[in-house]
C-alpha cells in the first residue's frame, strides 16, 4: 500500500465520522477527491476485511464496529494516557476549560487526549491533532526542557510559520522565551496559533518520557482565571509526577 492509498483509507473513516450516515460510492469519491475506480478498490478491500458493510438497497455503505473494537483494544495499551485520564478530567471539571495531553512528534505536538470544557464557547480539538511546536503552549513547555543545542536542531530543520500577528518566529526571541519558561516552570500563549485563544502548559516527566499538559480557552476567560488555572495546573502536575515513582 502506497502513501496515497494509506492516506485515502484513513480519510474514508474520517469522512464517515463527519457525515454520521451511510454514503454512496459517488459521494465518497467526491468527498475523497479520488476517481470512482480508486474509491471502489478501497471499499472492496475494506469490505473484504470486515470494516465496511452495505446498507439498504441504494448501494450505500457504512463502517462496521470492527474499527471501534480495534481502537478500544489499542487504547488499553496506552498506559500513561489511561492513568492520567482521571487527573485530566478533574482539571477540566475544575477549570471548566479544555484540557489537553500532548507529546512532541518531530516539529509538531500530537494531542494524545483532549477533554473539552463544558462551556458553549471553548477551545475545540481532537486526539491525533498535530499542532506547531513553536507556537503552542505544550510545544513551548516541552522545548523549554531541552538544551539550546537540542532546540536548535529541532527548530532549525523546519520553517517556523506565522499563524497570527502574535506568533513568535525569530529563533533568538524563541530561545529567550524558552529560558523564561524554564525558570518560571510553565509556558503561556496568547493567540499565537489561534486568534483569541490562550493557554497555559507544563511538562511532566514520566519514566524518562516527556508529556505536556495544557489548559486552553478563550483569551478573555483565561485572563480572568489565570492565577486559579495556573494553581490547579501546578497541583495536578505535582500529583501526576508522583505517579512515575509508583510501580
């Protein structure tokens, strides 16, 4: 399977997640932006392996629960994500803002868990989302723990795009920022990746592995509750760090 086919296969399931209803071959072909023949090939392969089934008499198809069962089995192997979920949930409930667990993946931050806040206006994201490491709060918190040489190696390999007028892209400015983050123990962003969204984040080390935990929400609310959120984040990270010593 080549890269394009693999990408299209994953995208098929994303399309169904968005549509939440059975779709025809022509609809999938259009949404996938792929030829009918290629789409048919993928669907037949998925049907053969039990991932797709026919619905009704209009030649519609929909995913079976096989992918769900596999995903559930996989999630049971995410030792730290599963152990941290109660702490993340408590932090979300306490702050009423979106709480995120992330990890560095190259020059990006990959979201491992996202617990969205209960308020109507909130920061929304999904597990698996990839965010720029140089402008996200979790990315900054993780980079601040590295040496300047390690940071330059990561940031020097990739462009540092500007997402808003507040995005910091100068390497020297970023390094000064990382030094400040390391001293104060947390990272803070204000509209650097998404306008009017602010976030606080800290890094935690769990058995030699670095994770970032962040709180994100509308800038006006985050500013009003900044000290309370920071206190809650600090306390939660202390509790989480203690898990690493428990066998």
